[in-house]
C-alpha cells in the first residue's frame, strides 16, 4: 500500500456524531477572538454543528443564510446545519457544487453569484461556507465580491481548513495560470469548528492538516511539537484552538500579508516548488513536510540551526505519516521556483529554522535559493 495513503487516523468511534447533533458540553468549547476588521470569534468544540444557529443568531441578527457546500460534505453535514439555522429562525437556502480543487474556479464562482442574485440575497444576508478549504475560499470570495461584499461564516470540516484556510481572511479561486490567482481579503463574521466532523476524514486528509499543525509547532510551540502525534488523537479541540491562536499571532498585525504573515510560509517556498514539479500529484501537506525538512537540513548544515533539529523534524514527520525527502533535485526545484507565477522579483524571503519554536525570515537574492536547496537536499 502506498505509504502516504495510510495517513494519520483520528479515532472514529463517534463517526457521524456531528451529523447526528451531539450535544455540546460547554466546558469543551474554546473561543479564540480575532481583533481584525471586522473582529470575529472562532468557536472550537465537538458537536457544534447542531448549535451553529444559536451561535449565529447572537452574532448576526435576523437575515437570510445561504449555506454553500460541496456534494461530499453536503451529504454528511448539510442537513444538521440547515436544521440548526432554521430552528434559530433564519431563512435558509443551500447551494451545493461538485467537490474538488478543479471546481474552485471562475465557472463555479459565476454559478454561485448568479444563484445569489436570482434568490435576491441582499447586503444584510450571509453566506455560510460549510466544508474544506475549497468551499471556504470560493464561498468567501463570492461573499467578498457579491454586492461589493456581504457577510460570511466559515464552518470548516477538514483539519486543514480548521487550522489554516478558514482563518485569516484570504479568499479566492484558481485561474488556469495557477492556484489562488484571483482573490480578496475578506474577514469572516464567525468561524464555527465542530471537531467531530474530522471523524469522517480519510487518513490522507488528516495528514494534510497535520503538516500545518507541525508547522505551528516548529514556528512557535515546542510543547505541541513534542506531543505530536499523540496529541492529535488525544485532544483535538486543544490542537485546533492552539493552531488558531498561532495563526492569529501572525495575521492579526498583518491582515494584508506584507510582514509577519510571511512566517506562515515555513516549508511552503520549497513545498510549492515540489508541488509544481509533481504537477500537483503530491498532496500539499506532503510537499510542505518535505519543504520543512529541507529547510531544517539546510539551516543546520549552514550552522544556523541547533544540531539535531532536522532529525527531530524528520522523526515527527514520519510519525505523522508525512514524507521528508523530495523526489526532485535542487536544479529541478530551483527551475520550478523560478517559473512560479507568484514569484516576487529578484529576491526571495525564506523562513529559516534555528530550533524547534524559533524561526527567522531571510531575504536573499533569488539566485541564492539554489545553494540553499543544494544544502537542504544533499545526503
Ligand atoms: N484561504 C487560506 O488562507 C488557505 C490556506 C490554506 C489552504 N487553502 C486552500 O484550501 C484548499 C485545500 O483545503 P482542503 O484540504 O480542506 O480541501 P477540500 O475543501 O477540497 O477538501 C478535501 C476533500 O475532503 C472532502 N471533505 C471535506 N470535509 C470532509 C469531512 N469532514 N469528511 C469527509 N470528507 C470531507 C471534500 O469534499 C473534498 O473532497 C486549497 O484550495 C487551498 O488553496 C486556503
Ligand atoms: Zn499550507
């Protein structure tokens, strides 16, 4: 069996619990407030889908709710969300599109915008994005541009969307020239994360999110890093809430992505080059894990990282079923990075690693990336 497909498992003894409307134990709920414009709360707890109507009626007041989802997630969780919103007194309509990154494009966006107009959705109404990062990015972008901006709520159902895509206000769609090439910054009015929805994730999608969890550990949470992978099974509310707090640390002071937010690219510069070389056949999380391991080895060989750091990262990646060795060499990755449509001129900023929990930004001439890669990929 392909090793990457084994992934990391969440225990699944409560399969479908979110859809069945598990009661919320308030002591389990964590709320993380974002002081952005507008500000918003991220609610994290098991069983929250059945409470989303009550949570949102406090936040939003009376309005029409448009629940946007993909066909996979809709089959699992749309009835619970729709019923909860209706029970709380909202008028609710649903828009479902086929799942998958290939549907995060202009055609689906146009279909959704026409649907909103046909149903006379007004500026006081609200979109609810129920799903993974594809649904969140697409529905969020529709909310950003429809009538020059209406409110939207994120209800992430993948670990990746919970710890990364649903927070921070980046929305967008793919163009044929590349991923996320058209988009807008648009902050949600609330984020509601029901951790029971992870029960139905296939293992490879858990590993996708685990790579971002690992990233936060390396960036600024040695305690979380040391408890991986065990904590992923033992306390998912704490894992998600901590990661949301870590992302907040970078995005709150830098809503438009000009400064601190760049730390979130740890492992991603090399990871994007690996994804490009693979023609996107590798998972994003796999490429990011390989990218982080490459950066750690490069920094260690340059004498910048504490000895043993790269081995610790590689061991934890393997425990999370994430690969650490790029199948492509430095020349191939450098060529891919050079052709990246999002490349910013003649310089590149790399997130370097000093130790677990201590990273730094280094801006260097673009040509310097090749030596950096050679150091990181050599045996
Ligand atoms: N806006 C941001 O800041 C940001 C950050 C990171 C990633 N992203 C974007 O996020 C996307 C990737 O997110 P993703 O991995 O969540 O992808 P996704 O939304 O495509 O979800 C992956 C698959 O899992 C299914 N799924 C979702 N929840 C499920 C559940 N609970 N049980 C079973 N199946 C479920 C979906 O139907 C889909 O087929 C990319 O488009 C990426 O560009 C955005
Ligand atoms: Zn990522």
